[in-house]
């Protein structure tokens, strides 16, 4: 595209953007929230799942106190998701983020060798990653070290070099299946290297947030290798602490979350939870057991989610492909995930922040540019996350067409300046 061509095209795109400004929208693609249609899939959990036996397999009266580790049936069910034995599974309340925060808080302040005694505590942060992970670490004063993702998980050469040389690096976050926001799944080789790598810190931990373990969009279902078993083989059984929840399976406000780890680690975490509460909501745990039942039932239930979600991802792909081809092909790159909740856009350098601002000016909210990087700092300023799940199809089409306009507008302005 010549300078004259770009200048002429810019005028056309500016005119379209001014039309958007005259009649602003009220739309959001900011957070990965299940849609109303998805929530309806699990209404039976509340309305049609009667509890007829108040006693669990392990003879707990689920109406009463007790059962800190979770009822046995729930530990068995979540063991299917975590690939763990009952003794390696702890079932909590509705939020895996809360369990992660409590785990980090324990490691930082109340463990047998609390990190707070160290002069500095650092974490490896595969990026682009989940912004709420970074919020936790920042809140606790843990220094974050971004490491680029490769399409198969974190860049292991960089990770291995860093953790082998610096004892202040105490851990890392990993979203192993359909990473938020890039959609990639950790390869078997990366799992094995994470499980066996030498770390200068003896108490190094991997927070393995398997939030999207059954959240497939396509028939080509992906799943990361069992890292706990890999860690056991490498004689590092306590290195991995896994997390999962039903937040995007049933009802986010009334789900169940769980931890999977070595028996020793589960006992350690249960002890610290015992200082905070006597048990989590065992009635809700039982409701989920009765509703989700087993692996086959979970797969059928999640296939219904995919029927609602997949067309939205297909629509994003179709709109971006139709708009950004030929001379505009270099303006943007995007992911085509097989699962999860997000599409990640890679803009030309220096464009992401302004694109998000342009969208905000016409009434369309996106996740802040570069939020997927620790501290929200990305020197390339080229990262945007799209969360289409909550949007209605018609609204998604409008938002995507406006986004294409904003991407082209900002990219052309940058190119001509």
C-alpha cells in the first residue's frame, strides 16, 4: 500500500469511526463471563437436584459441621478433573481464585519456612497470561518476571535458566489447557521439563490453574499431561499444586473449586484452612456430585456449552479473516483456540492501547490493553484480549466490525506518522 493509498484509506476509515461516535454503543467484550444461555444449562442444579440422603459416603452429615477436606463423593468427582486420587484432592467453596490466594498467603506467611523471611520473593509469569494471577502476586508484593509463551507453554530455556540461578524465584503460574488468553495447551515435553527442572529454591512451587480443562470448543480436544505424576517420577511430589473449578461449567456464583496435590501438600493446606473455617459448603458439593455425576456426564454437559460458545469464536474468525487480508493482513494477528474463553490479538507494536481507547470512546469495553502482562506492562504494546462469551451474537458482530475499524484506523495513523 503506497502512502497515497494509505492516506486515502485513512480518510474513509476516519469517516466510519465518526459515525460510530455519533451513535455510541453499550457493549462489552471485557471479561470471560458465561452467557445467560449457558447459565440456563445448569438451572437444574438448583431447581431439580434434590438431596435425598444427608449423609456422604464417608458418613458425614452434610448439613452439619465437619468435612474440611470435602465430602468423599466430591473428592472422587474432582479427582477425575485433576487426575488425582481421593487423598490428593481437597474440595472447597465456589472460587478457585480464593483457594489460590489462600495457598499463596500460606506459603508467604504461615508455612514452616515462610517466604516473607526472604529479602525478595519472585514468580515466573508466562505471558500473555491471566491478569487476576498477576493481581494476586502484586498484592502480596511478589516480584513478577514475565516469560514469553511459545504456543506450547512457557519458553522453557528461559524458565530453566532463571529458576536454576536465582533462589528468590519461588514459583510460577501456569494455565496448562487453553491458556487465558492465548488458548494454547502445554506440551508433554514442557510438562516433563517443569516437573523435573533444577531450581535454586528448594521450596519452588508451580500453581497449575487448570481452569479450562474440559472447556473444549472443537472435536480436537486437548489436555495437558498429568504434571503431578510427572513430578512424582522426578521426586518432586510437592512441587505442583493444581486448581480447578466449576465456575464456567455450572454457575459461577454457586460453583465448587478444588485443589489437587501430593498427600503431604494437601494435609499442609488443610491445616492452614482449619484456622479459617470448619468446612466449606457440603450441600453445594453434594448438589454438584448429583448433577455432574461422572466424566461422561461432564463431557455431555460441556458439549452443550460448546454449542453456544463455538459459533461466537467462529464469527470472530470469519470477521477478522474477511477484513484483514491482502494489504491489511499485516495489521493484526489473532489466535484460533480449540477451547477456553478467549481470543488473543497481536497488533502492530505501539497500537494496542490506542485501539482499546478508541473502542471505549464509541461505547465498547475491552479488557485493558496489555493486561495479560505483569503490572500491565508490555513494551511492545501489542496485546488485546477478546472475551466473546457474554455477548449476544448480534452484539458480537457489531463489536467486531467496530473493532476492525479501530484497528485499521490506529494502524494507518501510526504508519503515516
